[in-house]
């Protein structure tokens, strides 16, 4: 919906307070967190039950991990990126004792980042019950150290990295939810912040549009190479990122879904392409490439579910992720809060306990796109200030990680940095 | 004379030959099409749900279906103005599974469960 030319209501487009400042946690690498969570990391599926039990009833503790016994460089990089994320104050790594991925190496890397960290193998601590008890003791000690070392500092827009992901998209997503997020990204970037969007597999047919948005010739080269890799991948696995719910919601083809999904990238120049677990080297708008590199295994369906993409955005340093869902999704996220945006008025009514922001008001003409972006900025600042988002309030802390290869150095045409 | 309540649909780009429903339209409902190409009136030939698309003009078989100013698919049979445009009359140019989905639920029908 185009902006209304003349509005009779006061200008709400700048939000309540354009230059809000709140309190955050300063980390030794200079980044600032909006939460001070503890993280339990399991290094194989066999240790996941114990890890979940250790974190049970600990409101500040989230769980991540990798299910495979054989290790994977991509997965290790992603777990380390999350374990040293600005929202994390301390880490406990738990292994079974047989697997390739080493808990003590994770703990060492976390300690090197200036955070308290511990690790142990279940096989060395007497099995399930004794390991849970031991883990809970370590968690208490980590919590005490994380709160002692926490440095509270003022924080504002320029200290934020925000991700955007869409899931359960319908015909309203491309008209309301995603454009409102795009407009919000424009403002965040104007105020010195970093904005990241992904879902390259939902940019089918948009190669020229992507390249036209490049901030530099180098970025243009990266965007072109990323698009080409994606299209080769989709053709090779014969999989396109469009699901039954999308069809039921009125999206007919991947081409249609793509244009709507791209709208969440707003209108700022794209600075370049990040690979999973890389951070933006400077502020601005960035595209994240989560598509597996060419590899003989053709592993790792790209975009197997929404949570994977959300984890990729958080691994890039996002302290908050905006999740746009037309049909209504009930996920949250480990490490960083999700703010749920819907452009579907019916979903807003039917799933009100799960939805944070009603973007359908731009379709009914109640709000202009700019006013909606102003309100969403306010909500972001509220959540950054410590107010729990709806998924946080409900206790959501979803996590997903599977095997992938994104480290083949020979990919041609400048995709590699 | 139609007795169905009016519904509205949004045409994103002036070159689009479809518009997206902003509310559900019953068969025979008057449709107000809004967007950058200006306002126009149409009648829904069948029930079309919120978020789904209506054809603004006649689209011949094999012709592109355009939304956001880009080709989002190809008409698989002639489409009349006011008709619902979806999986039953429009397919992807890339996705081989396009055309194997239930038109209402999107459920795939091309894999075996036994």
C-alpha cells in the first residue's frame, strides 16, 4: 500500500523517541548485548538430553548443540559464533566422550573471548543423573561469574545488529509484513546500525535487482556469484523454498514468493555478502548467504526450516531478529529474541499471544508504511531495553543445526572474500 | 445486481496483470482494485481468499503472469478477468513440482506414503 499523501493524525513515523538509549552488556570484543544469558552446548546428540536437563527450570539458560558424532567445520564455527555472541555471558559445553567435536576446545575459545566457560564429558561424571547435578553446579558458578563480570553501558541504534527472516509467508507478507521490516531496516541503517537479511533461495529471478542494490563493484560481484551459486544449487537438488502453507496463503510460485521476501531488505545499498558465522565488517545492510558451497556430498538442504536461518542471522551477531509470518508461526529462538511481525489481520487476531506486531494496519489504511516502521522501531528499542518479546514470554528458545559445507575455497567468481 | 459485500485488492505495479486480495471476496462480489495504476472496478468470478490473486485482464494460455512488475509464472490455460489465479492455472518457470499441489491446501500430491 502506498503511503497516504496527507495524514490527519500526528506524525508517528519517527517513533516515540527517535534517539533512544538503553542499557546493555559490554563484551570484551567491544560488542554490546541486550541479554546476559548462559548457554549450554552439547557436542553430540547423545549428550543432548543431559544438556536439556541441566538447563531445565533455569530461566536465563539456553541450549544449543550439534547432533552429529562426526564433526563439521561449519557447525563448529556456528556454535562458537553463538557461544561468543554479545547476548551470552557464560558457557557450559557438555559432551558424551566418544564424539569428534571437543567440549574443552569450545570452552577454551569462549574463555579467550573474555567469558567464563566450563566443560565436561558425561562418561567421566557417572552418567545421566550425576552429570545433570554436576552441570547444574557449574551453571550456578558460571552465573555468579557472568553477573560479576557484566559491565552495563549505554546502548543505542548504532550498537544494534538486527536480522530479518520470514516464515509461513502468505500473500500479505510481500505487501505488508516484509515492506514494513524493510522500511525499519532503512531507518536502522540511517542511524548507524547493521541490518542483515538472508534467504537467498527466495531471490529466484531477482539477480539484476540484487546487483542494482550493490554498494560497490565488489559487492555487486559477490551478489552475482551468490545468486549463481544458489540457482545451481536449487536446480541440482530440485528444491525450491516454497511450502504447502505458502500455496494455501495465496503464493503460487517461488518467483512470486521471492519478490515478496526480497522486500524485507528495504532500500539501502547492500554492502556485501556474509557467509554463515561471519560478522558484518562495518555497519549497513548486508546479505547473508546460507546456501551450501558446491561439495561432492551436496549436503545440507538449504533453508530446511526457519530456525536454521534465524540461527545464521544470530551467528552473524544479531541481538534481535524480526520474524515476518503471514500465516502465523509459533517459534522463538535461542540466544537472541525474536520479534514476530504479521501482515495478516486474521493471524493477528487468531494468534495474538504469539504475535508482537500487527503490520496488517498498512493494508487497511490505518497506518502508513512509515508510521508502522516508527512503531516497530519503538518495539525493537523496548525489547532491547529488556522487555521480553512474545516468544520470550512464552519460553520459546528453538535451535537447529545440521551438517553443511561452506568452506570450499575454490568457488569461482568472487564469492569468497 | 450483486448482493455480495465489496472486497478490495491491491495491484503492486502498474504493469501487473493480477492483484492481491486484501480481504476475502465471495463469488460475484464487486472488487475495488487499488494501487499505483489507480482505482478500477472488477467483479470476482469466484470466491477468492485474502492474500490470493485475481486476474485484472484476460491472460492467454502460455502468457506471463505479472506481479510486482516481474513474471511470477506462466498461465497454463486461458484466464478471464476476475478469475482466481493460482496453482490450477499458473505454474512456475523453474520449480518442477509446481502443478502437483492441491489448489486449496497446497498439499503435495507427487510423493508416495506407502
